[in-house]
C-alpha cells in the first residue's frame, strides 16, 4: 500500500466519522422539534443525556475533521498558495480566537444551556449570536487553508448548524428570561 493510498483510506474514514457526527446532531435536533417529546438543544439541564450526547457527537464531528484536514492538506503547494494560507490563517485564528474569548466572557455553562444570566453587553450588544458569527470567519479561514471539497462540505455543515441553532435557542431564552429577552431581541439583530 502506497503512502497516498494509506492517507486516502484514512481520509474516507475521517470524513465518514465526521459526517456521521454532524448528521446525528441534525437528526436529533429535527426529531426534538418534530416530536416535541424532548429538547435536544439547548439541553434541558447540565449532565442530561442531551448534553452528553451533544458533546459526544460534536467531538465525533470535530476530531475526525481536524484529522482529515491534516490528511488532505497539500504540503507541496505551500509557496504558490502563500496568500491563501496567510489569509486563511488570519481568518482562522481571529475567528476561533474571538469565539473562545466571547464564550469565556459569556461563561461556558451559559453557552451550553444553563441559565447563568442574559448577556447583552459587549459583543452581545451588536449581535445576539456573536460566537456563531465570528466562528463563520474561522471556518472560512480553515477552508481556505485546506482547500479540499470534503473538508469544505463538513465546514459548510458546521456553518449551517450555526445558522439554525439560534432558532432552537430563542424559544428557550424567551422562556428563561421573559420580557428581558424579548426586549433584547427587538433591539439587537440575530446575527449582524
């Protein structure tokens, strides 16, 4: 087996695992909306099966995606594509760096569905979902760096998940924070 065949076999496995993780997240979110028998996102309480399953599935999506990115990166074309890598790296570092910073300011528990206070200041005064917005820039950078169709498909599914997530979160936020959230919703856009 040549090195190319070896990498190709692992790429198929990594892509399949990652796709299974994100499709499962979508499936559970849709099932929760259709049946109304359970809430998948945000999870009803910390350490619930929904919380644990979401984290497991997101890791099943993310870790193989990272591996796939390394497997499919074309190390031989770095010099001719230097502008693409520099732009991609700037977007990736800025996007994900801001996402982590904003999440830390909001609080990790708040980010994962625990009622820890409605965030309306700073980044949240410009967008109700600033973590999702800046993550899109990080995803764009990641896609520019790797530049393969399989990674682009997975990154696009992640981006779409962040477009849809607020529609699952907003009813929960309205339930938890009532008039405060409804007033905030009227004055601050969903994304930008």
